[in-house]
């Protein structure tokens, strides 16, 4: 790994963008401006950014209900994202999907998903398509520790392993499956251990360390492109917000949250980038300012966008 | 036109579409070396190789999930679920993923996949290997549901299903696999959503699906001897449903019997009856009769299974009661 | 009351070396099994009290739950009262508490990293390090049963310290004049930006190595030392190596299945107390095989070889001595003394 200053700043800015996007979303949701359910990615930024940094244009991603971070890391357009959250015609899904179904096929982004663990077999299929076409494409699936208890996890890892599919399964272990802590929902500490059952390598990384995730993903992606098959990466991290906005979070302690906040992935990356002269305090301020105004523009765009016409209700149920 | 079995017709459609379009591939349990549980995919592995004919682990969820992912990524998977009864195992992938992705994504994705599966009782396979669950799928916006009754329809409809950009549930009847009929040579595609009048008649309309089409035709022969002319309509597709052909027939006969092998209660026959009641009430000269299986799981013992499956005699009696 | 402490690290055995090399996968349930064998070994030689570090996975509790019927333990078992962070810090705190409790021996399950942290806190308490991986120099690949027995023999005083124990060397790390950390085996200076995923597998990034020992049978950076000039742990000297363009190239097993040719610019032996200045700044330093210390562009770093490392139980010497003294001879029924 040798990251250029330019690349480092790009990754850092993406983490900041996710953070600011999500914090604003929380606020807008609290004010009642966003309907439905939203699940925020605050605190987990390093995983999306560290993994997606290695993807090429023709690669695929399957995301989760907590999907905003993945799309931003992939270069998604925050205007269309906010417009979708607001249920506007100009949104990614013309207002038909909302937060849990944002997709951008032009970025190989096969969508957030409202069903926990649903992305795993989908990404086995997308990885199969890459292999079938014989390009060097890879497919990445993000999912949580909770999803690792679903049958989809086991079936997809097994299938990807026997067919040596170019897939990278990234478990964002944020220690909670909704309200159930990991120790109550599985009898293992490391989801990575489960890889052995399917004959693929499984590794655990510090998910709050951008560079740890970056390196792990670099090797896994390399392995997939070389035709050596899938990898399971367990990224140990923590969500700062509840499972969904409005979650009273009665199942964990404030001390635990504060301990994890001390491991803020953005602060950690910033500290090291400053130590090595990649970033100065002024440059950092400028990045946050620029991102904040980009996010404000996105919100304004969404608010000023029209609602979808009622006639569109029956559009796109089928391809013509 | 060559004579071939329903099974051979499906096999032919698969071969032709795989030859025509390199993005078509087949996957499922035992579809390769074994040639499919009922032999439908026989010979495909030799013809197209293991890259395009994939034997999967016993993982229905992964079979359909991977088909959805591959379809979203631009391929045209044709997945086989060995028995329709196993579709509960992969239901999320069908009804929350395949069916809804296009709509949820604002029309920005297509899922051009076909899911082939055999339904139907008659082999003494009991409650978990004999069911007809088509109504489940017809209830889900985003899916197309096809149920061919003849070899020719099987070929023509499967060809269209594979070419269709939507997810299509293609339901074969396992008791029809050996049924012979003439099938058009070469490229043959029947548009999805076009019903077929299998026998013309003026007295009573019988709308029947899949195997029941054959029972309805046999019943019509018997009834013709009694001077009752039955028109047998095969919708062929449940979604989209050819309402016009059904209504036109009822307009002619004024009487309707709907027959399917699935459990009567909550079955697709209720939907067809309701459509006719809503759209063609004035055509009706008698109450609509529905025939379907009783509200019980499918029994094993031969005599019980025979009593369970709607019979030719039941159809005859229903028609007589209206004629 | 002969007491033994046990520190089992649940986090070892699943890092990126499973991907970049072909390292063993070590799941926590296997650690539970090892602990069971250790506990049975301890009890067989007369240990009556056990103190252990808690961990999120509950390695020791699970081990205890599995010891029932014929395998039930008679010893008193206590969990250390300490806050859990899930970080390396836990092992350090546990080692300090065990030293305060004056346990006779500490059994560790983990790699070089775990033992380094324990060594920082254990003072004069001897260690029995059991390796839970293939990429370690300090802990040995030893069967839990035998390791438990050896630990028990030391804790019960059945084998004298002068026979059983060996004093290890260490390397102290000073950043800008103040002590920052220590290594049991090696400090590797890498031209690298980040700690990242911790392991070392790009040989081109290695700039300097300071090691306490190194044999050709080692796996890891010290295999380089072994390839240049074998330096057993018993030798009081250390070695400093500069990696770069040089005429000397050595074949070095940097990790499991990861054998690379490394170009050596120069190497020299170090005497105890000798200092080495880190020349690549900024850099990342790997300590006992894991990238650990991030050095900024204005920092000055010195590495010092010292002989006051932890005491370690020599398992073979201990068991042999016990056998010669007749400790294992059963006078009545089953078991000893």
C-alpha cells in the first residue's frame, strides 16, 4: 500500500461526506421532513470507504438498509440521494424507493436492501456474471453481524466458494443485530471464523481504521481479480446512532458508545494524515466546509424538487 | 410439424435460446450431469458446457438470489427449482428481490430471469412434492406467471419467457412431461399474456389451466356426445392475464366454469370468476362454478390422492349443472 | 496456595495473514479446548487456585463449563476484577493484577503481540506462553496439557526457578527521549504510512530490523537474522540489520508460506545496552511482528537492547527435572502428591 496524498485526501473527504450527510439526515428526520425509516452509517465510515476505494467502474456492490455510506463511497450523487430520501421525482428511484432502496446501476450499485442478508446471494450472482463475462470484475457485498445468522450468508458463501467467484463479503460487525448484542445472537466472537466452514479465507480487521480496512480489501480484491475466489472480511466497528432513527437504544450503555466515539475513524485518519504531513488543520477545515456546503446544496435541491406525479404510481412495475 | 413431448419441447426451447443468446445460462439442483430431476435439462451440459449449465448446491435461496444478481448484472439466468413446493425456501428472493427491484429502483434496473419449476400431483409424492402454488406468484406485482398445457405452448412460452426482461415464473406440470403434441420447428415465440381457445363451443365456457386443460378437453368430448358444446379456454399466462379472451368466450356462452388443480380457496379461479363478475356480469346466465382441490394438504395414498385432484367427472358434473 | 494466572487473547489468529500468507486459522473454540487441557495439567501437579483474565468471548468460562464429571476441577477459580475494553490494554491490566496477586506463573494464549503486552505488566512472574498461531517466535507451539503441567510445577515450587526459568532479552523503544514501548523479539522499521492491518508482508518496505534473537527455524522477520547469523535466545547479544541494496541477499520466511529474498545493506551484533537510531522518518514500526507504532515526521526514535526481559518457563527443562526428581511417580492411586 502506498497511498498518494491525492488519494488519501479523496478517501478522507468521502468519510467526511458520509458523516455530514448522515448527521443532516438525522436532523431532517427528527424535524419530520423525511418520511419512513432511515438507518444511519455514522461511525462506520472507514469500512465503506476503505473497501470501495479498490473498485473499478465495472465492479458491483450490494448494500444494506444502512446503505447511504456505501453509495457515497462509490461516488453517488448526494443531490439525488437526498431527493430520494425526501420522496421526490428527482431522486435516485424517482421517489419510489426511499432510503432503503437507493440504487445506481450505472455505478454497479445493486441497491440498498430492506431485507437483512438479502444482498449476499445477489452478489454471488453478480460475481458470477463477472466471471461469466471473463472481465476482471468483482462484486462486493456489505452486510452486518446480524445477517451472518441468516441462511443467505451460508448459502452464498458456499456457492461463491465452490464456484470460485470473484466476490468479497464484507461483514460490518457493529456488534448489534438491531437490539441484540453479538454475544446474545451468536456463539462466536469473530464472524470471520465462519469462513473456514465454506473453505474461504476469513479475516478480522479494525473497522474503525481506514487503513486497516483499505489493506485488507486491497488483498481480497486482488485475490478475486486473480481468479482465486471469494474472501470474507469482518470489519469490527460500531454504529453511533440507533438501529434506526427514533430507536430509543435501550440495549446498550452510554459508556460503551463514548468508548467507541474515542475510536472515531475520521479522527484517527486525520491524526495520522497530519503526523505525516498529508493534511493541515486549515486544509481539514476547508474540507469540512466544502462538504457542508455540498450537502446543503443537496438538501436544497431535494426540497425544491417536485413530488412524483400520481400517474407514475403504475410506472416501472414491469419492463415493457 | 414434428411430434415431441412437453419435456422435449421445453428442452428444445432451452437449447435454442442458449444457442441464440450467449447471456442465457441454466442453473439449478442436478440440472447438469443428472439432466434435471425429471430430465428436462438432459444433454444441455454436453452441448453448452459447465460454464453455462450449473449444478448448484441444495441452496434454493442462493439459486434464486444469484439469478437475481446475475440478471441485474446483465445475464439471462434460467433457474430450475426442482419442485414448486421448494419455492417457499427462496420466497424472499422471488417476491422481495426479483419482483420489486425494478419498481423500487425507479425503473433503472431490469431482472430478466426465468424460474422454471414443476407443479402438480399424481405421482404419489405427497404434500411437499405435489403442490400448485401459482396463486402466490400471481398476487405479486412485478412477476409474470406462465402455465403451459401443451408441448407447443411450452416451447413458445418458454422462448418468450427467456427473452422477457421481467422475472417470469414458468410453471410446468410434472404429469404433462410425457404428453406428446406437434411443436413448430425453429424459432417459435408465443407472446406472454395471450390466452388460447383450445376447443370452441357455444354452451359453456370452461377456463382451465395446465393439466386441467386436458381434463377439460376430455370432459368436453363426453359432453359433446350429450349435445353440450363446451368452449375450453386456456389462459396460458396468469400474469398478464388475457381477460379479453375469457370475457369474449363468456359473452358467447353465458356460462362459466373455472378449473385448476390448486386448492380452490384463494386460488386463481376466484380471481378469474371475480373479473368475469365485474366485467361481464351481463353476459352471465348462471352462477359461476369454481373447481379446485379441497382445502387440505395433498395426501399420499393413491385413492386419497385421486380423490384430491379435480377430475374429469367433476368438470362434467359442473358443466351439466349449468347447461 | 499455589496459584497460576491465565491470559487468553480472543483476538489472535484471524488477521490478514490468512489472506496474504497461508497462516493457520485459529478459532476461539479451539482456544477453549487448549485452556481445558492447561487446567487439567495444572490440577494434576497440585495447583489449587486459578486467576484469569475475563474476555468478551469468555474463553475460560467456556472451558470451565466443559469440565464436568470425571474432569471436574477442584481448584478455586477466580475471574480478575477489571474493566473490559476488548483491546490489548486488557492483557496489560490483567498481567499487572496477576503480578500484584503474586501468582506463581502466568500461562498465556496468543501470539508474540499478546506476550509482549503481558511482559510489560508481569514483572518477575514467569510466563508459559502457548502459541495460537504459526507466525510466532516468543511463544512455542506446545501442547496445552504439558504446558499446564510445567506451569504448575513452577507455581508449586516442585521445580526450582534456577532450573526452570530463563531470562529473556527485550528491546526498549524511546521516542523523543521517553520510553514508548518494548519488544520481546524484534522491532522492524517500515517505510510505511500506517499501522493499517498490522501484519508485515511487503519485504520492500522493511528498512531496519533490531532483534533479540533469530534462528533459521524462525518464522517471521527474525528468520532473516537466522539466515545471516543464527542468534539463539541464550546469546546475550542482539542484532541490528539495515535492509536495502547490498550484495548480501538472504532467503527469509517472513510469514507462513511467504518466503522472500531480502537484500541486506549491513548487519552487526548489539551488546546489551547498545542503542540503534531509527533512520527512516516518518515511518511505522512493527513490534514483534505487528505494525504498532506510527512515527511522525518530527520524531526521533532510538531502540535499546536490554537483558531484563520476562522470565519464561523452559518447558522441557522443567518437565525433565520433575521427572528426575520423581515428581511424576504415583505413590498411591492416581495423580501426584
